[in-house]
């Protein structure tokens, strides 16, 4: 496929011997898709583009009008936050490199993946003190669709090995040290490297490649977590994806090929029988959380789905269960600042404190120089047929296998 | 009133589909005063003006030369701090949107409202760790005339309900999410919205309107604190206004129509008899604090005054006692980094830890969707006549009512 | 000496009445060396140069080609960090004003002063939470050659007087409030003022003058720590200089005129006999630390040296023992993120927690208005002759004095 590319950027790049600042606005001739590649940030070369945009130059042609736009937020608690907007012509989403390569919101037709947090700004991690409010400071910036949890630890705050761990680790509050955008094989990519490094303690690198095929309704996360350290490194990872309206409403349902389901705590026990269905916004609901093991198909992959009440819209998430063996369903159907939101959360474990997770054998290690790969694909389901097809796929994975329903929490 | 307006600005405004950066320097024809309105910051539209200035264009005419100037501080711990300077032709002051709409210093003739802190930079909240030094980190940035305390909590650090509260809350260390400047009815306004929001916990919005009539010697705070959450929300608010030289000196006096006065602690008991007079800077003085309830006039308003030794200069603060029923007098007449400063502090309560304040019935709640309004007017008194007149007004409110002097602290 | 000066800068300077932004690129006629002086940052006048460079304009002449270049890092955790590169024509190093005037790395020929930390970015202090991981958050940014420790406290984290002290104090995480570069008497200078100030508690100013003679192989730190407060002020200071390859290798040696040596802890006892020699990188080594008192020459100065295995390269550090009476040798010859690095650390004390240091009489006070001066000179030794000469100098200071070797740690 060839197309005209319109590109504008304002570059800041520094090396020992020179300082270069340019602002470009270029419209180039049609190019093969795979030739486009731009580095937005690279701290090793002190490269940082304040503004950048590229698009398919479409309008006059019959091609799909895609675009990528990078800019920096200003003012308030969002000052200095870099965002990258990707529009594949069909869906669009916003990656936030400054917040650990989280994805803020995804729009596709009348569907939004995301939710309404009382926190509306994309909060610069500099404004977050994770230790605040007994280790819950992470919630000061919690409002994205895809929020990263990890990587040295995730889950609930509390003491582990004599040190206080804060909620869900540092992943969301680490700015990416390298950010690239490129187009290859008809897919738009945003790739970022996030470093969780501390002398004596940890040397983890997460490289996330977020990509989408032009004109498609899906986005894929290809993530690689590497232990650059010299010792085996514990890790935890949770893909904390959060959904409010329009997919979440009274009568919405959660579907998954479920091997086992266990209430997270006593509160969840009360509503165990309804764990797959959602209530209307309910004042004082709080939250119920269910811990699951999922079945996989012959290819090792599983699929979960959230569908709206009349099964005409939905979202499917597919991933390998060997790398993400545990799944957490967070049902927070409250109101206002308490949130009407549900989390579909594939993970290396459940969101108990790491000390609990370790005790229960869910904290794994990565050998020195080794890596773990995670691939999560998200499909927006735009009509009843797509929802039905996904449900059939989930049923196919489950087959005749029974779901073990544990009536009580672990431990 | 018509006047020539000179306006310069450098705008950064972003929307999904466009990036706009402009730097303007405009001199427009005389306009009716009420037509001027500019948004300096609005995170919801990613608007932020790095520089902005407007003035009356006066010099050639007989009009009053007023001006507003916005710029951003650079370097050291003040890097990135936005300030807005307002000059009404008679007095001038500096609002600090990045520090919760605090007001740094106010100058009027030879009077300064403000004090000399060892901290001389306007410290970016990012450099403040409120938890530092046992919850006293707030003091790392304490140097303004009008420092905001609140809004979920204020007062002394310490545990409340199992969580550590830090000194005087977050209000001063929250950057405004929206900032506007405008002129209406011959008054210059700076209006800012500060958000204290956290998923699950709090959704408070403070909109402060700081205004001054052109050519006058007074400034007014019209503040509205709204609970955007879905549950009743506790709040605390203290207007921590701080005065050093020239109003504070040996023999300066504090006047107020006082219903009751109570020493804050044992230290304050020692000097109870002298609570209304000030000493010279005294090494090792530390601080004495007095808790007061004030009488109000028929309009529900009270007035307090600080006057210099020979009663030729002063400052008066007037406000509604129904919204700010408690007043704290902080006398910190020490030297050097210990500070020679007094605080005149109308509040919703006293600066004890919230756990103490709640126990004593001074922590109120705002219903969901409801708001509390606070109006504080500050007048600079430029001569003996103005001081005398204010003293007479205070005496008038007090009338024949007796002041109850409690010899011991509460509790 | 006269030379052509090439100067470029982008200035941001603000005053009450005007805003001035200029970008200059100037090539001036030969000037006497002492006439060059530029202020890069001064928060008291809101001066900050985003970019600045000056050089000797040499190439055509036989003069030494020196240069100074200031720029700001962008992206990742280094966003907003100012750096000043000094090249004296023979050696070059990078001062980091935003990180307390630390020096990142120094290069001279094939010698590097510095080490390989897993942390590769120059981390903005805003990303550091010193309280993290039980007070070890300082390690999140630890990667420089010359890292400042102090000044109210230094050393190990832990409680002192009811407050938690974090590792090595605040010095490295305080941005300089004033930064100047100048040339005087054939020496290039970077001078910075770092303020450690907090209302009620502390008012310390460190002015560091880092200078190097054009064409030389040495750099000198002339530091003045002033107590601007009104009360005697405790202080601690450690010059934490860190060396990895190429000076550190199997068989490298540490030399010093040693009055006494004491293992820091039980781990150090094990290898006491080898305290002066270094091992190859050793997995699981951890660290051994030795506390020393050094002898001085008639001029009150002492010299320590780290030399490579075949004594052909080295570094010498010379300083006054009256101002820095204690020396710590930190041997951390581990691998990977655990570090292969040794610290040569002249100090006012040892790196125990301040509570321990005070008990053992090593925490001194500065009287109000008084200052302490510290002068540390660092020479890069580029050949066997220089190493030999330095060793002879050290032997000369030691003379026939015996070294007292304590077999057990203090206390």
C-alpha cells in the first residue's frame, strides 16, 4: 500500500558537540508503509520530540485515513505528560508514555473502552506519592483504560520482607525512557521501554509494543519483560483494563472459559452466584472481586468478554494463559467518585500483597538476562454477530469442562 | 470606563485535531472594561499560556495604570511555577496557581503583606514531600502571605482513622487545573479551580476568585468549595495569612471583637495576658497560639486587625463567621529561620489534628453536590485614620459584650 | 592569554516589569581570560539559560581548545535536568546542577572517573522519593562519579530524634538555586549554590566552586557550607566519589597515609587483611566498608590514591584533614546491578546513621552565620611515573608512623 504522508515535528536532540532544535512540517510523496519509523524519545541520546504528527495524507484517495500525533500536556497535574494518539482509521486510542505506556481511552464507533474516574487529568507521576494514604497514592492518578501494574511487585499495599509495598507497584508511574512509532506490515506501532532500576535491588526492563492494523477494530500488546540484573528477579504483572459505560451497564455480562472461580474476600462471597452479571450503579456497593483460573484452547490462548446488556456491543481480550495464568474480575459498580467500573485483569497472579502471593506460589522469578513475553489482544465487538461469535469461541474453549466454584476465599 | 489595552501572550493550546502555538503582542483600541477575559490554563482543553500580559495602556491618559502579567518561574526549586501578578494601580500582589492559588506577597505603598521565610523560592509542589520530617514537609515551601490549608483535612500532622495526615493538607501543593483572568465592573479578577480528587476517597473542587477594584487598597477572596462526590464529605479550611515587617514589630497589636479566647497549649498559657500585643524578635521564643471565637455584626461579618506599633499602618480582614466560625492567632515572634511572623487565620476549625477537631465537633461535612462559600476581604490601612476607623468598627461589633478568657487549653 | 570566544545562549530572564527571551550566537574578538562570567541560573532574579555554550574559538591557533556547554536533558526520568559540560582541553566532566552540583563522569585520555550503575539516566530529583524502600530511595538516582551526601544529615537511613532520616541526606536531590560559569586566572569554574532550607528547622547554604586549570589533569572542589540560621546547626558531609573500570579491576590498590583502620561491620572484618587490594567482580560479594583516620602532611593535607593493577593509571584525591577528619573506603566489587564500584569518601564522619555518629562525637555544629570550608583536589594520574610519584608522596606523609588496625567494628 502506498500513501502520502504528512509529517510535522519539533525536535529536541542533543549530543556532546551540538544542540539541534528543529520544527518540521513535511508532506512527502507516497511511500511504502514499512519505511516509516520515528524515535520520539530516547534518553540515551537525549532525543525528545515535543510535537510530532504523521498521517496518511488521505482524503483525496480511497485509502484509510490513519494518523499518529504526539504532543505534551500542559497545566495542572498533567503538566509535562507526553501522549501519543493513534488513529487507525477505524479506532483511536491514546498512549501515555509518561505514565508507563498506559493507554488512556480507546474509541471505536460508539464504543469507548475506558471509564469515568473522578480524576480527569492524566496525572504526571511526579504528583503521585505512592506511599500516601497508607500506600494507596497510586489512586491519585487512576483513570486509564489500560493501567499497568508491576513489575517488581503489584497488588495491595502492605509490608513484605520488612519493606512497605505500595498499591500496584511502580509501573504506571515510570516514564518511558525510549518511545518509537512506526508502521510495518500495515500495522501502526507505538513501542516504549520502561525501566524499573535501582542500584543493588532491581534491573527490569519492560518493552511494550502496542500495535493496531490499519482499519481494524483491534489492538495488540506485545510486551517483553527482561531481567537485566545478575540475579533471579521476582516479578508481578497485572493488565488492569477498566470498563465503564457504555459496555458496563445493568445486565452486562462477563464470559470466560473458567476452570475455577474463588471469591477474593468475604464481601465477594455474598454475590458469588451473580459473579458473571453486572448491576446498575449502586450507591454503597463498594467492590466484589473474583479470582479465576481460565481454560485455554489448543493454541494455549484464552478469551474473555464483557458484553453489554443486549449483547450488541462488547470487548474481547485474548492472551496466553501460560504467561498470564491468573485472572481477576474486579466489579466496582458503585457511583460517583467511588466509580462505576469493572476491571478485567489478566495477571501473573492475583492482587493480594506480594507476601501473600509468594506464600501461595504465584510469585515467579526471571533468570538473569532472561525475558518473559506477554501478548494481549483486544477486540472491540461492534455488533451482535461479533458478540455471538466471541461467545461461541469462549464456549468452544470451555467445551464440556466444569467450572470449579470455591465458596470461600483462599487461605 | 474605556481604556487602551496592551496584550501580549504566548499560547499553547491543543485539541485532538490540531496543535496551535502562538505568541501575540497586541495593542487594541479602547474597550469597555467588562469585555476582557482570558483563560490562562484549562487542563480540560489542554490550554496553557506560558506568558501573558495585559495592561491599561495608560500613561498618556489620566486613567489608573493597572496590569496583569503571567509568567513561569525557572530554575532551582521554583522551576515550572506559574505566577500571576496583579497591579490595580494602587496595590499589587502575586497569585501562584501552581501552589493552590496561594498569594505570595502584597505591596501597597510602604506596606507589605507577607513575611521573611528562610525559604525564598516559590517552591514547586513537586519538590514537597508532605510526609517528610514526620508530616511537616509542607514547611519546605512555606513562605507566602496567604497560604491555603485544607481541604480534606488541615491542621497538625498525625494519625486519624489509621492514616497519617500531613501538616495543613494538600491545598497549597495542588496546581490549579483552570486559571482565568478578567475584568468586570472595574474589578480585576484571577479565578482558579483546584481539584482535590482521588478515586474512592474524595472529589472536592475549590474555585477561588481573587479580585481587586482598580485603584483600591483592598483585595477579596470569594471562594467556593464544592463536593462533587456522591457521599457527604468532611472538610477543613484555614486561611493562613502571615505577616512580618513592617506591620509586625515590637508593640504591634491584634484587635478583634472576641467572644472567647483559649490558649492552644501550655506554652500559650504563659503569655495569655499579652495575647493581643507583640514582642520584638526574640531568640528562642518559639510560638504561642490562641484559639478564638469572634463576634459578628448584624450582617454576620466580623473584622480583625493587625496594626503597627504607632497605629499608622495596618491590615484588616473581614469575613462571615458562619462559614469561618473559628479564628486562630499564631504568634511566632522568633528570629532568623525560626521566623518573625504572625498568622491571622480564619478557619472552619482550629489547627489541631483532624482527629481532635472531629472529636470536638469542628469537622463539618458538605452534602453531595453541595458547596460552601467563603468570603474574605483584606484591606490595607495606609494611615492612622484608617487604623482608627477600623478599630472603631471592631469596637462597634464587640459593643458591651464580654470576652470569655479561658485560662487553660481545651481538653 | 588571549583567545577567540564563541558564545551561544538562549536566555530566559524575567523581572517584574519585563520579560526577556533571547537566543544568542556570538563570536567575539580575543579577550583576556578573566573577563568571561555568565550566570546560568539565579532564582532570585528568575534567570535561567536553557542553552549556553562558550569555547576558546581555537582550531586556527595553537591555544588549548576548551569549552563549556550547558543544556537541559529531556525525556524519561531525566526530563528537566540541567547539565554543564566542562572541557579544559585535556579532561572533561559533567556537572549536574539539578542534582545538587554532583559530577557525573570525568574523562581524561583513556581514564574515566565514574562507574556503571544500572541507573543510566541522570534522574531528576523529582522522581526520587528518599523515603522509599525504608529510606533507600536515594539509590534510585545513584550513578555519578562525585555524589554529594549531606548536609543536615548523611549516612544510613534510620530514626534519629524521633524522625526518619533517609540515606545520605538531601544534598544530591536539591537543585542549585544559582549557577555561574566563569574563567579566571586560566581556570574554568562552575559555581553553584544549593539551599537546604526549611522554616523552623534549617538554613544551610552550600556554595561549591568546581574548577580546573585549562589543559591540566586535575579538578578542584572549593566548597563553603554556611549556616544562615540563627542557631548552631548540626551538619554532616561526605564526598562520595565512586570508581569502576578502568581504574577498578582485579589487583587495583588503595593507598593512603593511614593512622587507623576499622571494619565498618562484621562483613568487613572477614577481609580486613586485604582491605587495600581489590578483587575481580565477584557475584554475591556485597560490600565491605572500612573506616579510617588519615595522617596529614605539614600543610594539613592528606592524599589518597586508587591505582590500577599494573600501576599505570590512577586517581589521587587530596584534602585537608581538619575539615574532613574521617575517611570511608567502600568496596563494592560485585556484579551487574549490584555494582562493581569502590567509593573513596572523605567526610566529616562515617556513614553510620546520624544518631550513631552523634553518640560517637562525630557530628559537629556550625555557629549561626559561620561557615566551614572544604577543599578536595582530584588528579588523574595518566602514567606509571605519576602513580609512583603520588605513592611516594603518600609514603612521605606516613613516614615511620604505624597504622593502628582495629580488628573489630566500633561500639
